[in-house]
C-alpha cells in the first residue's frame, strides 16, 4: 500500500513507456513486502529532471536511452567501472540529495555468463562496438576475461578496441579467431528481422557459451544456430534480469527475489 512513508524509485529516459523495469522492480518490492514504488519518469530536460529527483526525495533511479552518458556530468560521484565505460544506468540518491552513479549493465552480463562459465582467464569474442558492447567489454575485463572485439564497421571496432586495449577486427575476419564464448552486443536478429544473425553458423561450434543481448525474440537465429552447434546459450532476458537484480540489491541492501523478477519479466513479454 502506498502511504506517507513510501520510498520512491523510477526510470528516467526518453521514451520510457515501453520499459519493463517498473514491472520487474515493483514485483520485487511487493514480493518482499517493501514499502517502495517504482514509476516511469519521461524526461525531456535531464538537468531539470535530476533537480526534480533530488527535490522530491527519490531514492533510486534507473537511467536509460538517451541519458546514460550525459547523466555523468550532473551527478556527484561515479563508480570506477562506470567511469571507464563512460555510462551510468543506476543512481542512488542519499538523504542529503547527493547522487551516486553506477553501471549494472556489465554486472548483468557478467552474472548471466557466470551461471554457465568462469570468466577469469577465459577469452570472449564480443560482437559490436556501440554502448552495449562498451559496457560488456569493460565488464568482461573487470572479471579477468580477455576480450576480442569484432564489428561490421572496423573503424568503430578500432575506437573501442583501443579504449579496451584489446585485439579488434572486422566482422568478416572471424575465421582467424579462437575463443571460449561469443556475445552478440548488436541489434542484429531483433524483431522484425528475426532471420538475421551477426555470425555465420560455421564459426559457432568452437564456443562453449553463446550469449545474445537481443531478447525479442527470446530465441534468436544466433541462439538457434548455437544450440544446433552444441553450445550452451544465454538469451537477452538474462542480462536484462540480472542488471535489474543488481540495481535492486544496490538500492535495498537485500538479496533480490530473482525468480519473482524473472516471472514478472516473462509474463510481461507474453
Ligand atoms: P547500442 O548503444 O545499443 O549498443 P549502437 O551504438 O547503435 O547501439 O550500436 C549498434 C551496434 O550494432 C554497432 O556495433 C553496429 O555496427 P556498426 O558499428 O557497423 O554500425 C551493430 N549493427 C547494427 N546493425 C548491424 C548489422 N545489420 N550488421 C552488423 N552489425 C550491425
């Protein structure tokens, strides 16, 4: 029940109407009987939005497109990995209105992977060079994995590859790569282009694990091919869920009710 003591949480972005985060977080709050509520906050002026968040006493905020980078300039502290990534997706607001920034996207990817493999000392082929690849790339290195970056536009692979200090190549050169895991961090295969895959099936059998960040459809062309090649697969819902789990734990200090959150997410996508 919402009352005078309810703590406020929300997501800022533009647009936020399709976000699944309110569904996941409210399900978790309810499951643990916490007097908290999470609301969508469409924001067109980020600076004013953050002033409002401070003034209204919000305690935790998710940040989504297009503000994950820009938000860094308006907050008080940024956790080191988020600083390296150059993007923040989670805010924690203390009582004195000081805002701390974190990035749980990489934590979500790492947790999803670590359910199937150990990252320390492994080699991961990361496809893509946008914001998602940047967060996952720094996160993999944080966990002690070696990253090899492949992208359609090799110049973009070079820019991110130099930041990561890792080997990089064009997507057409994959035959020269050996790795334990493959991650698709591009939008290839997303609805409505569900027959597309960033990687030809002939390269897949060498990987122990193949992960896709695309979650609609849940079973992408890449994951179907990977399964047929005998790989273990991780779908995009795992990263989405686990980044929310990390947010919940940061905001509440409690262990997240993961199965409740997963069910809420799956029901919402039915
Ligand atoms: P995000 O921030 O969500 O990661 P982005 O910055 O737009 O999104 O990056 C999209 C990624 O998907 C890029 O790596 C892009 O490759 P290019 O750098 O060559 O554009 C990749 N991508 C999108 N469509 C693609 C396609 N049809 N084939 C291969 N890669 C594609």
